[in-house]
């Protein structure tokens, strides 16, 4: 059985919440519920049970989306972020020498990278749907403000991914450095 991992749980729920953010403007555009009603109901009638159900549903959605985004990542998306993957030799050396605490750190880096990647991928259609929904409900200015915020979030996610994925790869690569496994972390 796999150990409980709080960062992974958090990342799955956060990814699932991004899917919920994707569903809300769809419901508004097809006129099932308006954003006004959604916000008013959420503000006035939310309970702890509702939050627990939202967290559970978000977790399940996050697991599904994580699988889909992993496939997208393996199909060249991750190469756009960082093309310097560890070689087979570097992987073999890493797995033969890795300590448990290093593996835990590496897994945490991967959890956060995949979380940011998943949110980045989901926010592309989300930004378009929210822009359309807000344009219909509030006008062009509000929609453009929301689109600008989404673009800024996407830029932040890209910059974060460009730091985390090379760091994740560097952990594996560091075991093939001749001096010592910790040489990467030492100042030159």
C-alpha cells in the first residue's frame, strides 16, 4: 500500500477544482445556472458537508485529469518545458544509489510540477470559457480583465514549470557526477 502523501492529495484536489472552474462557465453559457446565482448560493448556503463533497469530487476529477495530462505530458508537452531528460545510464545509476529521503524530495517535485502542468492545460479552455461567460453576463471590459488574469496565471505556471521540471531531472542526473552525489548542491 502506498503511503499517504499530503502534497499529492493537495495537488489532485487543486487540479479537480480547476475542472470545477471549467464547468461553471459552461453551465452559465448554456443557461443552466447564472454566475450571479452560483455566487449568491455559494455565499449564502454553503456548509461543511458541501465543502467535503466538493473536496472529494475535486479529488476524483483530479485523478482523472492527472491521467489525461500525464498522457499529454508524455506526448511532447514536457519536452517543450525541458528537453534535457536524464539518459538511461543516469536513471540506472540513480535507481541503484538513491536514498529514501532523496526519493521523497524527488516525488514532491514531481507532484508540484504535474499539478502546475495539469492546471496550465485545464486553464487554457477555462480562460476562453470564463471570458465568453463574463462577456455575456457583464460585458467586454470585465471579460478582458478576467482574460488578462488568466494569461498572467498561465505565465506564472509556465515559469514555475520551467524551474520544477529541470530540478526534477537534475535530481536523477546528480548521481552520475563523478565527485559525489551531493556535488550539484554545493557552491562552486
